[in-house]
C-alpha cells in the first residue's frame, strides 16, 4: 500500500489533527527504524498514515 487515499477521502474529522498525528508517527517510525518500513518499500509517511487510519496506533490531542 502506498498511501491510504480511500481512508483519507472518507475521513470526516479535523484534517489538521490527522496530519499532525501521521507526521509525528512517521517521525517515531524513522527514529525507531521500524522493520515495517522496509516492508512498505521505505515509505514512512504512508505507513504512519495507514497505522493511524486503521487505528493500529491511537492518537489524542493534548491541551
């Protein structure tokens, strides 16, 4: 999977929040050098987005 476009189109909440969550998760994955990155052809952002949209990784906004 390159980028979860279908999930992005169907997402009906705050786009800024999901963008920030995916960006932060991509940073975490790259710092950890996660094995899943290689399985995803080195595409860190698309892997992070997929994890967020499939709820494999949860996120919350801190105030």
